C-alpha cells in the first residue's frame, strides 16, 4: 500500500512537474518499482518453490534473487529468467559518468572518496554492495557504508558524520519518499 500511494504521488510530480523535476521524478519511479518488486520477488521464490510453480520471468533486481537461486538450484530451478540485472549493472554508468567528468576536468575532487548509504532492505544492501564494487574498481575509496530502516526520517547524526568525512561523492538508494526527502532536506541544512 505504501509503495502504491508513493508511486501515485511521484507519478503526479512526474506528469505535472516542470522539466527540471521530471528526470528526478523518473528516477524515483524506477526506484519505487524496482525496490518494491525486488522484495516481492524474494518472498515469492519460497511460495513458488513450495508449490512447484514455474516462474518464467522474474523482475527482482536485488542480488538476493541470484543468491537464493544459486543456494539450491534443484529447489529454485523453476526460476527460468530474471528481468532486471543485478544492482551493480544498474549503477555502472554512474561511476563511468563521474570518471568521464574527472578526465574532462569538469569535476575535480580533492580525493576519489565515496560514502554509500541505503535503505536496510535486500534492494538497498544489494545496491550498496554493487556501488562499492564499481567505485573500488575505478580506484575510489569507500569512507562510509550505512543502511537505515525504511521509515527513518532523522538523518542529522549520519549527515554530520559525512560532513566530517567530506567524501567527494555520496551515493545511495531509497524507495521510501519520506526517508529520501528528509535526507535531502537535512543534508542541505547541515551544508552538504
């Protein structure tokens, strides 16, 4: 229910918002759809395995789907195809873009440091692990990795820690609009 009401609100922002907000709203729409379905995909794996129901095309993006399948291929062998790639594959262009703009001299960080955050779900942790892998492969240092409950809206201690660490990039994900809007508002208030 939360995902549906959030999806409706963000869809309205996407349709009624100006050209400046549309790309951001689109990213939120994708995040809500992927994050919501990833949790459902993991849960449905047990039910469909129990009743031997073929699952032809799953859309869960979380790495947990792959891990569960690999843990017992006989039990989960009904899972024939996965529609979304793993989070690391969803995020690879972000790091590529940062590297491009560093090479072009447009973005000149003092050090290639990154702080990773995310919701404490399969999706959030899979995205965080994928982002860390991508950043480290490009020579970045991860200075922080933190996950928070979906309902969290108080981020001042986390943000003050980030302010002290001074990472060049803060990267993460959340499918909960109250959390992400609070995080963005509070980041602005602490000067990030």
